[in-house]
C-alpha cells in the first residue's frame, strides 16, 4: 500500500511540472507571435 501512495505522489509531482512546462511553452508561443 505505501508503494501505491509513493507512485501517486510521483505522478502528481510530474503532472505539476508538466503543467508548468505547458504554460511556459504557451507563453513563449504568444511572445514569438507578437
């Protein structure tokens, strides 16, 4: 059971970083299109 919780935490951490990555790419695309 603890192993499942660790995996869930890892997924949440990766998802958070992925959201920040997508937001950064989106802002960069807007900056490039100006």
